[in-house]
C-alpha cells in the first residue's frame, strides 16, 4: 500500500512565543503542516510570515473548534488521507506522530493520544483538569459507549471518514470530548495511543479553575445532546 498523505494541523491563537519551535519539530519529524492562525492578537501571523511558515489566516477568532475544522477542510480539499491536530503551544511531542498515524492505518477512524494509558513521565495537567477528565470519561462511557482515558486530549489523528464528518460539523467550544461522542455514535472506530505531553512552553492557558467547572458542566450536557441527536438520526 502507498504511504498515506498526512497533514499536521497546528491551531494557533496568540502563540508567537511557541509557533516557530512547534513547526520546526513537526518538520523535523518529516510531516506536512498547516498553521491555522485563529485571529491572533499578538505577533503570531507576523512571525509565521517572516519565517515563511505555511499558514492559513482566519480573519477573526473562531475558537479552537473553528480553527481545527478549518484545518480539516484544508486537509480534505488538498487530498490528505490523515490529519493530526497538534497544539501550537509546545505541549505535544512530534516524536509520537508516527504512532498516531499507525493507529489510523491499523483501522481507527480517530486515534487519540492519551497521557493516561501507561505510567509515564510528562505533564499530566492540573488537578482540576484531571478531575474533569475522569468525569468526562465516565460521561462518554455511559452515553456514547466508548472508553477513553484522555477525552480532552487535543493530540489526535483522523482518517478520511472522520475528516469528512468533522468538515460537515464540528463543536466550537472545547470540542474534543463532544466530537468523540459524535464519532462513537456514528459507529466510528476510536483508538487511544500512549503519548507523553509537556507543559506549554510559553503564553497563558485560557482555562482557569472556574472555567474548568463551567467546562465540565457544558461539555457533559453537550455529550448527552450529541449522543441523543446522532442516535435519533440513525447515523
């Protein structure tokens, strides 16, 4: 079989401190990439242009969901077989890209990089986020019938079926758990791959402790609604 064409999608919002190093790591690993500049207010776009980076510039901030969906549409339009979401803040490790690709090649529609399958070193996120992760894992198992240890992971690969699905519709706010529920209710194959992640290399996270509580409530409801909606459609 021919090697799949793989695109790494790097959503970036105010990542001027990290974006060059992030792209350099992806390129060193041997992959095509597209930076999706999500209406950044800092110098992210200028840095990309000055360094000659391949960038898709969104005229306004759409949020992580909108930026990732733009990347999926770019991948579909340009004929890629697999695309991989890879954060622009330096948390994801490009050495694990081949494992995610292999997960899709082996039959998964959606391969998710998990920090919790194996006991490894690396950044595991804050206490509140780990609590939220456990709660959302339970929601996905109860309502979508899928067991995922790291439902908030943004390090994940999509095959052609998942790319097509997410081009049609993709959650806007904190999309990772909800999109897992949609894929599971459509009968897609979902697999986790053990990875190590790092602390962000610069900038500030947009999610604090209060936002984490709001996040858990909102995403829990979104998972339930997504499962009901997609099962009713029989899709």
